[in-house]
């Protein structure tokens, strides 16, 4: 409510006091636990990660180990940052990554829980850092077009591509591989991620040639990594910072079944 | 003759590369299997080169500090990639791309390299399309283009505001194909800590596994550094938080010359700093300058009223606004090159016309574009006398279709609606043209050590044009390095595996461990970020958009003092044998503290203004950059001698046989 | 059964197909039941046909039982697999922020429906088997209506019946639309289709509830 009043008068929200409940875990083999950290002086213009920077600076000054979290570009495109914030991947806002989430989305006095993305296929490395190499392995299984990079290909404009297909392919390709889909899914399923890559190529003439082998190989790898199954709750689509559509999963299902029946 | 041999092939400009490719030695496929290559960095330059080299048959090991090669900061490039395809039929050609790039770089780049870049640019697009990169297309199914600053043609290929992402994922997919074949071993969350030289040749690296803290030895017949630029020496930049100079700087300390460190690109359209908590700056694509008009108020009273919140920018009439780029540069207007646009913004803000609390922001206004597009759209719909509301509504829709994701990004960060009120922007450090000195083959002054992409200095001179970084990264990685490195490796076919138990590896590993030990054992007064922020302040204030001898001299001393304080008093928490972000940062900042000093030294020695390097002492009466071709038409390559300020200068004279040196004018 | 179809996508596909089949069966069942409200004679006639026709008994009925068992076992297998995909759960999980209760609790609505099927078999199917094959009673094409409405005299049973169909409604609200997505149907018609599935999911169970309550009130 306080937040609303401030917003109404277009005032800067200054100096929020918050309680952070953060998952701390030394390494992959030890058990972790939630630890409370009170924090003061948080401004609405800070990004969520800058708020964590403030906490870490305080911890370092006190001689405590700062909270480890993955982050890099801090502009929502590298896919490094993760964090389950108050029970949602990348926090309560839509179409943002954690680095784009700003503290003005919270209120003075709030308690915020911060946990790593959870899935057996995403083991915790330390604190809030997880190992998402399972995503890499899904891509390695077939997420490419097998052309040599020699440059001896046909001219870029030799094969026209229907604009709608090109746009759909692009939209699927905007996946940043952050893992929010897996984190949001009650089944820890990686179908949205996998289907986005399958779709990107399935929609382009360049990718169609290997479509059958690709979808089978990628789904096989996805299953081997121990991700759960899709039960169409739609949580992934809603939490995806890039708004990757469920249509991609439907497309992958079609591709997969037709690949399977083709043999 | 200088010790620097650029190895530019003889012959006419347009034939140099072809001739060179015909002349260099090749390695036969059976022998490639016995040769190892280390690739540090997996962005556009590193990822593309790793994929191509593995495909040729070499054994490649890639290293990146991120958890996956796909996260390299090339991914954040927004606007596009240039290529002289002339699909628009607007008169583009390899020569024109070459010309624009050399001119845009303020005549401080090598003709041979730039021409080669232009020559292979078209191939990049072919290659990427074949890989399934979803570039923007027109309704006819063919590729679309747009225009960028400093040029008069439309040669920029793009994928909305995410071109870098799509190109990087293309290179990453090519890498994945080779990882799946077992030809690339990828070491993620690994940081190169040092370069290992055996008999004067680069033969391996010491790397730290950032999860276990283990110090590892990796040997190879050649080492390629594709580790990006060093913009983070300024603390605040558009670079990723982890972007660092360690790999390049370690190579520099081992003997690779560092060229033109002072050439830094300050990008004109970034979101202004909002407070002390700021950790990084966000770019708003240059493509916005296609439609946005840049202005500040004409009168100081309005500036003050706006800062105090008594007036809104939309309250000011056209007469009360100063569209200073259009005023100063009528020919190019809002689409002048980046260095020019940045300096002009700084000039206005320094004169007291900055429009936010800190006085460091100017407006980027889309109102005219919304009106123009709205009228066009209404006309198309057959409304000859549309109402203002209708025009605004239609205009906003068009702007949204062009820049929707950027507007949304702005709104998320600033909490203001850029469709209603002008964006506030300010220049920020974006790209570093300087880097490791390389010859035509992209080899540094250490045999067997190569540098590609932003990590080298080669193609952009003193200022890079928009959409050329992606072009250079991929040109180096897909089409240049894979040829030129073979020439060197052809002499290594009988060498056999490089052992990692040699005294050279022992010594390098000990150096690395000692260094970590020193960092862990410092007195612990201040955090790493404390030092990084202080360094950033010195760099921004004294080595930033405008520099002068007095400031640069004092920067040299301040950076040295800060470095000494750092080594004595930095506080690194945690342990060295676990994941430890503080230790990682400390190692990087330690190198920035050395590079910063060399940066200032280079800027101090270059008594001229060119491109991104603007010395206040050297400007025209109108405040334009004043180049000194007589004395400074050279590449400044610095040799490490134990102390950054004592670095030894080597000059590579630049010869221009195919282009006439002129004063750059965009008026 | 989960072992035969190994890949996640194929399982999902099979789950959807069996679900769609059961939805179809539900519609058929409802059509017959509603006649009990309209015309007892017609109800008797249809019931007699279903209970004695060779094709229905020898082919459709086993297929239906297989469909139910398959849907249940596959659902359970997938649920176990899904739970195993996240051993350490969240301390704070805000599922309602991004998904419907129905979609997250298919296993529970499914188990309630399964339990109801037990009751249903106890009420109708087992007595029917006993009647026909154990006691070997002669055919009586008019007995169905009376037997059926007799079951709805007990308010507890009617209550259970109502609750079960509310769960069926919840199950269908997600499951019916979801099965189209699973078989790969997601395009410009999906929105309209979703409207239809939602309406179906509400109307059919309400109809069953109506029939039960109708007979109960009639008996009072």
C-alpha cells in the first residue's frame, strides 16, 4: 500500500528495509539451509542483483562469505542469472530476468525468500549457483544444422523464407537458456527449452533436413538428464523471461511423433 | 625498421587476401589430428574459431568463465552485423565498407586488415543463414537490412534487437556439433590465469577451475585469445560483469605487445547512472537514432525546472529545445558516429544542460517519429484528416513494432514510459578498439599466441562503427584464423604432444599460486569492489570522453598508488579451493589496475585527438577532434618491461595507399 | 506399462490419447444417463443394448477398461517420474502465480475419480456381473431404471457422487484442453477449442450431478 501511495505521488521509494531468506550451501555435497539477512537502505531504482551486491558488500566488510549467485550481462540476455524469488523464477514480474527485476516491485518491510532453481538436473554448485550443463548436453545432442563453417555455402538470399516462419523461428530462438521453465514447472520439465530449439530449426528450410534425427536425439538426451515430464500447466510459458510460447512444445510433440512413426 | 612486422602481403589491396591464402602452408588432415589448440573465450570470435578449427580436424579445448559458452557477452550485441552484400542496391561494395570503416576509425587502422574484413563480410551472412540463424526478413522472404551510424547505405543485417544473441547461438551450435563429435572439449567455469611459453612459443595455459579452485595445466601447439575487451577497467560499462582483461594481460606480461590501449568507445545512447549502487550500464541500441532526436533545453531555467520536477520535457515547445546534433552536423544529424555523438552530449552536459538529477543525461525523443509514422499510417488507411489522437496511436504502434523490446527494457529500468516522455540517455563505455597487437595473421608478438575479436586491436582504428564488432568477431573466427594458424602449425606436425610437466609449466603454475596466495593474505581492509570503483572513477574522470595531459599524468600516479594499496589491503573472503567470486574479481581487478596505468600512459603520449581518443588540447575552434597525421599515424604497441608505466613503445607506421587521409567530417 | 513407451513425449502423447478416449466415453455415458431423466423406457432400452450387445461387451468394454487402467498407470508412472525430477523442493513455492490449481493437482483429482470408479463398480458393474454371470438370471430389459434410481436414495452416496463429479470437472478443466496440446494441436483455433473444452468440462459433470440429484429429490 505504501508503495502505491509513493507511486501515486510519483515519489522515489527510498530506503526500504527488508528481510532476506537466502539458501546457503557450501558445495554440491553438503546440505544447505535458509539463512535470514536483514538489509536496510534499499532503493527502488536498484535492480534485484544490485540489492544482493549491497548485501554482499556488507558481508565482506563483516568478514563473512558473500552469497554466490550467477550473473553476467545484467541486461537480461546472457541467461546467467536465475534465482527463485518468493516462489517464482526471476521473481514476481513478467518477461524479466532477475537482473532486470527492480526493487520498486517490493515494499518496505517485505520478507523475500531467495532460493536456487530446483531440479535434479540442475544440481546446486554453491549457494544460489546451479549447474545447468544438462541444457548444454541437450543442445549438443542435435541442436544444430550440420553445415561446415567453411563459408562455401549458397548465397544467403538463394533460399527465401516465409516471413511468418522466419519470425516464429526467431521468437523460438530468443530463448536465453536460463532454466526458468524448469524451475517454474512443478515437474521440473525441460520441454519448453528443448522445444524452442527444435522449433527454431524445424521452421527453417535449413533445419528441416535433419529434423527427424534432431528431435529424437534432443528428446532422448532431455529424458536422460532426468528432467520431469510436461503436464501442460503453462507455468513455463508464463515465467519465461522471453515469453517463449507453448506452441513450441506442441510443435515438438508433432515433430517427435511424426519422426517416430517415420522410423 | 620497427621490430613489428605486420606481414601484410604485397600486391593490390583487393588481391592481398587471396594471394596470401594461396601462399601460406597447409596442414594435411592426418596431421591435424595430432595438433592441439587452446581457445580462451567462446564469444563470436572464439566460438566460431573453435568450431571451424575442430571441423578442420584439430583438437580444440575451449575455456570460458561462464557456465556455458552460450553466455559470452557477444550475446548482448543488439543492433546488427554489417556486410557488403548490396542486397538493397544502394551502391554498397567491399570498397565502400572498407572506406567507411577506415574513415569511421579516424584513419588509425590497417588498410590490409580492413579490406579483408570487408571482403569476407558477405560470406558471414551466407554462413550464418546456412546455420539456421533467423535474421529478419521482408515479406518476399529475402533478408532485410537497416542503417547504422556513420554510413550512407543500408548494410546492416539484424534479428530484431538481439542480433548478437542469434549469431552467438549460431556459433555455439556449430561448437556443439563439434563437441558431439568429440573434437572440442569445453572447459566451462574455467579462467585462464597465465600463458605458458616454452622455447619462446606459446605452448599452453594455466587455468583455474572456478568450482573446485583447482589450478590446472593445459598444453597445446597454439593458444588463441578471444577473451574480449577491457571496458570494465572503468567499473561501469556496458560489458558483462565478468568481462575482464586477464587473459590478454597475462599474455602481455609474457611478451605480447598491447596496442592502442587508450582507444575506447564511449557509446552515446545508454541509460544514465541512477545512483551509487549502480553495477553496470545498459545500452540502448544505436538503431534508436534512426528515429529518435537528441536534444536538451535551450535555456538553463528550463533545465533547472526539469531537474526540480517543476517542468516536464513535454512542456517545452520546439523553440525551447536545442537539437544539438542536427544543429552541429546537418548532413548526418542524429546518425553521426558514436564518438562524435558522445562528445556532443558531454559538451552540452558539461555546459550545464544535463536534464536529470546528476546533470548527466540528454533526451532521446520519439515524438516526431511517432507523428511522422502515425500520419503515414493514417494516410495508408485512407484517413486524409486524422485526429491527433489517431496519429499518435498509429505512430506508437509502428514504433513499438520496431523498437518494442528496447522500450520495454527502458521502462523496466527507469520506470518511465518512453512512448509518452522522451528517454534519458548518456554515453557509457562500450567497446575497446585497443587490444593485443597482432599481425595480418592475427598472431601476437609471441609465436603461437593468437588474438581474435575485441581482444586484438586490428580493424577498427580509433573508433568502431556500429554493427562492425559482430562482423569482425565472426570474420576472424570463421574465415581468417583457420587459414592463418595453419601456416604456423604446419611447422609443428612432428612436435608431438606438448608435455605439461616441464619446468616452464612448473614455474607458471607457481606464479599463479603465489599470486592467489598474496591476494588471500592481504591485510583485508577493503573489498575488491571498493578498489574497482575507485579505479573506475579515476578512469572515467581522467581517461574518459575528454582527456588532457595534466589529468592523465595524475591518473598515472593515482592508479599506481591505488594498485599498491590494493595489494597491501584488499580483502578476499572465503577460500581459494572453492567457488569464490571475491577471489575471481580480485584477480581481474589486479590486472585492470595495471592495464589502467598503461591506458593512461598511452593516452598521454598520443598528442592528438582521433576517434574515441579526445585530447582537449587538440581540438578545432568548433570543438572537433584535431588529428595529427604527421606525428601519430601509427599503431602504438607497448612492450611490458616489469612496470606498466615503463612500457616500451614500438610504432607500427600506418600506410594508406588506397584511401586519402582527410579530416573526418559529418557536417 | 510405463516401460513400453519410454520417451517422455511419447508417454505424454499416449496419456493424451487415452484421456481423449475417456472423454468420448464420458459423453456417451452421459447421453445414456440423461435419458433416465427424460424417459425411463428409453433408458432401459439403451442400457439393455449396452449390457447385452456382443460388440459392446466383448470389444468396447475391454478397450474401455484397458483405457482406464492405462490412463491411471501411465498417470501414476509420470507422477512418480515427475516427483523424482526434483528431490529437494522449494521452501517457498508460489505455484498459483503461474498455473491453475487444476493443472497442478491432476494426480489428486485423478485419484478421487479412481476411488469413485471403485464405488461405481461396486454399485453397478459387480452387481451386474453377478446378476448376469454368477446368478445367471434371465434377461430382463426393464430392470435397469429401477436398479439405477434405487442407488440414489442414499444421501451419503449422492453426496459422494456429487463430490466425485466436482473432481471430475476439475480434472477435465485442465485435462481435456491439455490433451490437445499434448498431441501437438496448438494453433489459431486453439482458443476456440479451449472454450469448448472448458464448457464441456463444466457441463458434463454438472449434468451427471443433476441426474443424481434429480433422482434423489424425486425419491423424497
